[in-house]
């Protein structure tokens, strides 16, 4: 509680609290001072904050009545923080009786002997004797004690004399180290005694520590005792080895003081080697000391070790394994030459300065050489020495000549090097491999790069790899190349020089019939040199004639015409048009009859497959264009995967062809002209005269696919070209065949036809029909007069090849008719099925014609099911599922009923036939069945 009136019996305790950002600040020095009356104990007015941030002193009444102000001060970076408190004192401290009294003071230790110092472990007792002038003890008198350091117990600093005139109280070390004076007073009678305090009465948990440490070499130091932690007797070091581990000797003190902190946890860590114990922790003793062991743990090099107390860390650098050594290197082959691709053992001996083998610790040996760096040799690296020796296997992969091998041994943070030379015989060329040809199909000369015709190139890169006799790349070697044919002007590059024709054994020589007339221009021969990986390639350029072709590659030692020849041949390449031709252009759909007359969003996947004249798939990236009479379809797709194919979706939506057009059958049936259109004769149904309605025919959407291509022809003489007299398919410009008759109808004549649209390839604004000339890339020069005069020249013409395909947008409501068809093909309405004995008929077949509202087929997946409760239905005609078709007339289904095998005691019943589209409601058709029961 707050106390503002101080007297002899009620001394005050002045407490100051130090906070930082709301948190207590421990072990901070607070100074208390007075202005006015009263006395502070200790008289220095200094006190340390505890773990709660509290610092306190005792305020005594003194001998003068009055008032005063006590001020608490904290020095924060030379800025003084202060707080004050006002009080009053009674001044009623004992002052004696005015006679001449005597007072003697002593500081005693725990055994009662005189003492001049105190500590946490050895507190003191202050003892005084009070005598009057006659040397008689004064009892029952209050003695006041004060001191600038240490702390009194009780903290009020007063004691009462006993019958012997003696008064005592305890004094502890406090939290501040130093020397001070204890003053005892009774009235005007005063005596003092001086002392020192360790100031070690400290809470190590709350104290702010500092830490220092060294690495000591205590190996063989007799005076060192790890239990005593007297590491100062050992020399300081920064280098340890397997045989000479180190001691980490640490001292922890109160920050800013020489006061050691005991029972403090130290945590250690190292980047190299290992620390013992495994926990890497230790506790300080009463002297603030702690000891840990630092081992090499088989490591070599430079590292850092750190010790941490609370948030304070100290770090030192050190080395492991620094030893003065030299290396001696030799190989098992000595001065002999290593065969190509051979191997040998490199022996390394580690020597001490006196020439003996250094066995005190293992060393890491690392090997390097120019051939190793280039990947032409392999050495075991690194290698760890054992008993001063290390062995590594050196293997040549593709190394030739002298390879200098450098060996490095790590010793501490530095290294020691030595070298050895290994001489390797040269590698002879052993084989040439065909690697790749890309692309394998070349476009005929001057035809590559046509828009929309895919990735058509007139050049191909043909690659080989030259290997030596041990299977490694042979670099900087000349390879001679030759085409298997140069028909149509095919050439190879890079072109050879005159010397190449002399030195390449497969090249013609001057005077030979095949020797090029001008060797400065590309021809069927080429020369190229292998790179560091043994790779070499040439470029094939197409000619004007389709043909297969291969590239022949040959190597021979240029300095020895009689040496071994190494050769190989490429896979076959093909020079072709790469353009779609008409009879290799195929269009299909996953669903031909989609229930899309009344439903949007029904789809069918449309696939186009395209190949060139030689029926090789067109190149990837060939663009196929699409348009549709009804519904919607993507504008184009590109072929991929070397299949010549691509796919996209057609989707039902408006427009729906001729929606709203009345459907009228050509011939009435039983007075009806509505679907399904059948007529009265089976023959008329089959030939369509009575079953197919007149144009325009609703619900049929024609899809057109077209692409840049050429006309098809029959190559009678096998030269791969069109020649005069050979049959070809003469094409018109592409058009959408809305009425499916195979002809372009640009007007509404004949009656009922529609205006069809064409694709204007030559942009002349009018439809171009057949011209009587071959149009394509494969026109023989001698047949130019019979080829279309368009394109780059008359032998390089193109046009759109195309296909049309109808998609039926089927309705969801079945239109059906049950009929009889007699042996003459007459179609009549069905009557009862009479299987009684009187008729002599044991079975009968009835027929169901089915169509949608537009007389077209119902949708793919439509189910036709039956039920019968008299007679028996043939299992082969009991149910049907409508499949993929584009029929423009009703479909016909037969149902055969026979007498039941065992009488069912029933003479009449029904045959019911139910038709159900995917989205529509079921519709049933029935006929009576009679028998004898």
C-alpha cells in the first residue's frame, strides 16, 4: 500500500518499475536520491531491477522532522528518465541521551570471524556494541545501519541492542559488485567498516549474459582436469585432427560485469566435425565455466563453431586436418603407353616432411585432367587414403596423346597438388551410324510452303554419327556422302571441293561419265566433317520428280588410301507432292442421323482423312476447311500425328434446312399423302419413286470438307507423273451439294432444286466446271499441253479437292404404318393376324414402315420393342435398334407371328410394337392376333 508518512516504527520501501514496450526490464541500474529530510538505505541509493522490473531501497525517518522528495533515475543512452514521490518523516530515530556514548562495528563471516568481503555463498553479519561513557552496555537501543552496496536483512536496516549492548543484522552480496562502507549510528554516535561484495546474488534466468570461448589443445596437458574446467592451462589452437581433438572452453558472465553466471545453459553448433556430448549442450559451474569437446568426425577443411547463451552467440573459425604433407604419384603402366580405351591404376602416397608416409589421418584425394574435363576419360574421384596411400582407376574413353592427371589432397582449408602423365594411343574409326532424317517426306521442288498444305519442306536434314573402335565419338573426321538417285535434279549440300573428288573413294574422278560438269554447283555428292560429338549431317534438296531416295555415307583415312572403308546408308526418304488428291480424301461421321430437328446441341464428330497421290498421309498441319448447310461446324482443323486426319464437331442448331416446308408423299397410301411415304407397291418403295419426296427435302444438312490438293490419275507407266493418255478424275470447283445429286445447281431449275454455293478457288467470281485438263503437281513436262495452265507453271497447278456428306436432323416423333405385303409386292393396310386352323396359316409376317416428320430416318439409337399376349413372336424379329444411316425414305421392319408351341387357352390377343426415340415419347402400333387357343 502507498505510504507517505514515515516514522521509526513504519519505515518505507521505495519501489521503481522499469518497462520497455510494456515488458519488464531486468538487471537495470536505478538510482534513488532524496531532496529534504529522511535517510535512504543503502546510502548509495543504487539498486538493480529484478525479473519483474522492480528496484527498491528503504526510506528511514532519520532524526529530523520534516518532508522530502525521493527521485528514481534511469540512464537510457545518456538520456535520464526520472520519476518522483513526496513524503513526510517524523524524525524520531533514536539519537542517544546526549552523553558520550561509544559504538564499535565489525563485519563477521559465517563462522564468526572477522571478514572484509561477502558473496552469495558467503554472506556477512554486521555486529555493533553500544556502551555509555562508563563503558556500560546500553540495551534496548535502536541502531541504524546503512551501506551503498549489499542488502541488509531485515531491509529496514535497524536492530535493537541486547543486554550486552550488542546489535546484529545480516548483509548479503546484492547485485552490484564493488567496495563499500557500512555505517552504524545511534544518535550522534557513528562507526563504520569497509568491505567488498561480489554482487553475485543474481537470478541467472533473468540476467543478461555475455559469453567468450576459445578452442584449446589439451591433448597431453597433465594439469588439465575436465571436471575442474581449468582449460586455461591448455594452449589455444585453431586446428584439430583425428588424433588431436579440441576443447571448447567457455566463460559466461553478467553482461557488462566480471560476475560469472552459474547454472546457465550453453548450446553449441559446428559446420564441420562434431561436438560431444551429442546434445551439444553444457551447464556453467560456479565460475561461469563450461566445457565441450570438438572432434574432426572424419571431416577435413575449414569450418565455424558457435556457442550460444540465450540470444547471445559467439563464433570462431577453425580447421580440421591441416598437416604439412607432400604427394607422390605413380601409375601401374609406368612410362608405357595406354591402349585406346584402356585403363590403369594411379597410386598416390602421402608423405610427411621427413619423407615418411603420413598415416596420422585419412586424406581426401581429388583427381582432374584435361581429358576428364572433356568427358574423354574417367577417374575414381574423390578417393580417401588408407594408411597414407590412395588408389584410383583411370580409364580412357576417347582420350588420345598425353593426359596430365593432377591429384589434390585437402589438408585443413588448403590443398597440396602433384601430377602424373599418362600417354594413350590414338583411337581408330570403327563405325558410322545413321541417326535420323527429318523430315522423311519432301515436297516436290517449288511446291513446298503452299498455304494450308501443312508442314511441307523441300529439304531434309540427314544425320550420321562417326564412332571410333571403342564406340566413342570420332571428331574432326571427313565423311563423304552420295545420293542413291538425283532424278528430277535432287542435290546434296554442302557441295564437295575438287580435292574431295580426288580423296573420296565413292566419288567419280575427272573423266568419268558421272563427274559433274560444274563442281561449284550442288550435285548428288557432299562432304562434311564430324563435330566434337562425332555428329555430321548433310541436306537433301528435292527435285521435280517423285521418288524414294537414300543417302550413302563413307569414311576412309585421308592419309592412307589403302585403309579400311567404313560406310552406312540412311533410311529411305520420299519426294512426293504431300498434297491431298481427290480419291484419297475421305469424310465420315460418328453419327449420321442425329436427333436434332427439335433439339439444339446434339453433336456428331466429323473426321476427314487425307492422303496424297501415293496414298501417304498428308503432312501434319495440313488445313482442312468445312462448311455446312444446316447446324454449325468449326471452320477448319489441321492434320496431326502423321495420320493425315483431323476431327471436329458438327452441332445441331438453326438453320434447319427447309424448316416449315410441307412434306407431301409422291403417291398416296390408302388416301394419305403424309409420312411415312410408302406407295402401294414394294418396288416403288425400293426404287424411291413412291417413297422419296420431291426437292427440297427438309431435315438434311450437307457438310462440305475441302482442302488444297490435286486431281487423281492412274500412273500406267509407273514414273510417278501424269502423262498424256492416262486416265484422271476431272474435278469442278468445290460446292455444297444440298440436294445430294452430285451436281452443282446454281439455280432453282429443275423444279424444286435449290441454289447451291461453290468455293471460288481461282476467285474469278463464277463456278468453274471440269476443264478436261489434269490439275496437279505431278504433270510430266512432256505432257504440259494436257495439264491445267495455272500455278507456278503448268506442272505446278492445284485446286480444291472436296467431299460432301449429309447429316440427317431427325425428328423426335415417330411416324409409322403397319402393313401387309403380299407375294406380288402389294402394300395394303394390316388386318387381323388369323392363325386359326380354318385358315391353314401357322405363321404370318406384318411390316412396319417408320420415318420422322420429314420422311427421313429416325435418329440413331431409336428403340423398337414388341409385346404379344397371344401367339408367339419370332425372336429374330422381336426388337430392333435404328443404327447409323442417312435414308431419305422410311425404314422397313418385319415382325413374324406364329402359333404358340403349347395352347394358352386364349383365342385372341394383341401384338404391340412400340417405338421410342432418345428424347421423344413412345408411340405404339397394334394388331389383333387370333388362333384356336
